[in-house]
C-alpha cells in the first residue's frame, strides 16, 4: 500500500525558513505601556479600601444574639414589615 503513495505525498526536508518579523529591539519593547485613567485609579483605591471593611459587623450580631438569648430582643414588627414592602420583598 505504501508503494502506491506518489512522490508528492512523501516528506522532504525543506530549507530553513527565515524569520520575516524579528523580535523588536530592546528600546522598542519598552515603548509599549498602559495608562489608567484618573477614574480608574480612584476606583482601584476605593475597591482596595472597601475590601478592608468586614462584611459582617460582628459587634452588632453579637449584641442582637445576646438580646435574643436573654429574651430582651423585641423587634418592631410593623417597622420590619414596612421596610420589607419598601424594598419590594413583600407585596401590598
């Protein structure tokens, strides 16, 4: 079967390929850069500061937990319901 493969399909070693796009010179490589807008810089700093703030105010959580355990926690149900309706969680 291999005998039937013509010479056009056989592998031949080709000449070395010359690079048409050589690497840029050192001075050209340093020419690329990135500029961040003033808004981007402010946003980046703001996000970094926001990450420092804890997601949970543990002092408040502990205070409410202690009040629940001691039986002194009496939430205002009307206030909670009004806030839920205002937030769109409950329907009128």
